[in-house]
């Protein structure tokens, strides 16, 4: 499965946003998925200080992850996907 990834650097902080959601849609499973994807991104050589999942809930994009990053993404969204990961 290919997962889209946006790697963003703002104000000296590296963010990773993954276009994915846990199959169960439960927060504990989202946390597990996010941890796995952060590890995968780091193995690809990306620096990740904060991270979030981006997924569709109905017609709306929702986010799960580091609270201040989630607030930022809720206002600004993801401008573009920069990488893909294969899971």
C-alpha cells in the first residue's frame, strides 16, 4: 500500500503529514499507525519532529497527531504531497 507523505519544514521544525487512517478509526490504532509511519519516514532519512495523519471523514479532511500540528493543519491544510511510503 502506498501512503502519501508531506514533509514540511517551518520555523526550524520538521513536520510529517501522512495521508492515511487506521482501518478501525480508533485513536489507539491511529496512534500505532502514526508511530509506525514516523519510523518508516525516519528510515528514509527524513527528520520528523511532529507528525499527523490526514484522512477523509465524509467530505471533510480530518487530522490526528501532535495537537499544535493538527490545529495548524485544520486551518491551512496540506499544500502538496512530497513523498510516498510503501507499507
